[in-house]
């Protein structure tokens, strides 16, 4: 009580005019009490002896127009004002900030501002809070000077949600939905300043649970065992593009909702970064998605501009295999020259071609709409001769080192002519992709027929 009196007198001295005449020194008596109203009580006014959730602020003893109260402001509150019933007119008078956005921040000891009054609440600016976790604020209103002072109790204005903070992930992938609860370290969460810096790519634990994810929801919570629908958390619904950072208002308490991310799914992993600050009520959220090693190879060639850094035309690992990749792409007329790479960024690393030398080999689709050849690590490109444009199914089999191309007519179920129901002539290739007219017994070759291709010992 004594400390409150001292703080009130100090703030009054700070906010009082430097020179006050004897006539001005006589304060005009104010109403018996003021009230704080806001979104915490849906802006309801006291009526018929019922406070309706408003917080009463009593007249300070021994003063005619100074009021103070320890206001217990509920968690999640964003805006509030003061009000009173005019002794002269009986009308409700509202008291709001003269500033468009007067926001209370952490460690805001002795913050003062000038207020203004109106019988129309819509004409005034409310006092605002951001990320309010629920705490008491000592408010002192000096009607003689038209000022209000906000003092933080227990040394802080913003109380952090708790000394321990957890990141709760809900992950969807092809296998179903799972959850992961991770404890944040002191480097990631500072309860004293209400700041959180969280980046999955820099944590000591691995992030395998984010591999192959198609959707992720993330909340930050003080509870070790929670469900996403009931957790008391930091967060607000936000959706982030693949590389464009987003900035979102945050809420603390049951109203906080999950950050949601749509992810590419099978064959990819994602790093998620979140920076939060209760002092300004904002969170910056971003993500970075990468392909997992071994899950893709990439078509590099005329269809995508011979861009060694472009992942625009990937072939995906076929489920249940360790080295069979497939995709279907539209290949335009005159764009049928390409090879494949198992990594990007270097022309000399991971190239898969029809021969070692950097020379193209022309191929024409057979009557059944297919091309079947061998492949190896090399730069010899495939060239679709007389190609008029259309969709092409591609299968690169690195288990047997063979390639299959099918035209769109086969994809659409229109097959070419059969050869009397019998297997067509067998074509032999050595392991370098060169045709072999007379295989030698005991040699290893690629055998190609209309039934398929295989690596065999002759």
C-alpha cells in the first residue's frame, strides 16, 4: 500500500505541469469510481449494481480526482478503456488514449499517457495489449491532469506463459497422422523477455519426423502432455508459402491456434523457423523445403532449358524399389534431347546418359510407342528423332540400368500393332549402351525385347 502511494505521488509529480497557479491547484471532484472495460468483458457497462465483468477503480483516499487499482487483466485481452458515469448528466463517459496505438510492453514501469474523454466510445482509441498472458497492472488515473499511469506489478508488465516451453507438432504423411512434442532449450526460449527463436534445422535432435510430411501443424505450449485442440499456447492460424516469410499476430492462451504448413510430401524434408516476441505481439514464420537424397533424379535438357540448377522436372523413386524412377512430362516438338542427373548444380557429377561421351544418340519410337535402351553414368543424351510433341512416360531403372520411354498414346491406353502375338526380335546392348550384333557366351549384356529389358549373362 505504501509503495503504491509513493509510486502514485511520483507519477503525479512527473506528469504534473511545471507551474500551477493557486486557482488551478484546487482539483475538481470526480466521480465516486471509474471502471475498466474491454474485450475481456465484451465491453459491457456496469448496470443496476452489477459490474458485468468491468473492473472497478476506486477513488484514492484523500484525493478528489485521483484513482488507482491493481487491475487483474485476463489472458488474451487485447484492448481496454476506462469509463465512468458523469455526475452532471448521468451519461457514460469513456476515457481512451489520444494515440492511435498505445500498446503496453514488457517492463513498462511507470508508462504514462494523456487520455481524452467522449460519450461515444467509437471516437476514442483503446489502450492495447499484445500477447497478454494474464497478470495484474496497477493503473493510476489523474483526472486533474488528464493522464493515466500504468505500473507493472512483480517487476514485469508482460508475464511469459511459463518457464518451460514445448513445440507440439502434428504431422500428416502417407502413413497417417502422428505427433511430436519437443522441449525448447534456453537458447530457443527466454521467459524473462518473452521471446522465442525456433529453427528445426539447428536443433540437436534430428528432424526425420518432418521427412515425407504433407502437412504440419505447430503450436508452442507450456504443457508437456496436450492435444492440439486444448493446448494453452502461443500461436495464431498462419499459412506460409515455400520461400516467402510470413508475419502474423500472435495470441496467448486457449485462443492461440496452430501455425499450419502445406508441404510437398514424399521425398522431401522441411526446416521450419519461428521468431516470436510478446512485446510487439508478432511472429515471423518461414520454411525451407529440400529433396531427400536418393528420392529423385532430374531431367536436364532442352525441355527445361538445360538448367543444371533446376528441379523443375524430377522423376520420383517408385515405391518398393531402391533405384527405379518414373514420371510423365509433356515434351514439345523439337525439345526431345535430354539426359538425367541424380543431383543438381554440377555438370560433371551424377550424370546418367546413354553413353559416356557427351554426344547425343537418336532414338525413334517403335510401333508400340516405346523406346527401350540401356543407361549408364555418362553424358550421352537421348534425342527423340522426328518428335512432334506430346506426353512421354519415363522410367529410369538404376537397378538394372535400363530406360523405358512411352508415348502418350500408350499412356492413354492406345497400343501399337502386335507382332502376331510373338516376341519381336531381340536387340542386344553392351553395358556402355552400344548395340551388339553377335553376343559372346559368358558376356554381360542388356537384352531388349517388346516384353521389356533386362541385364543378363549370355
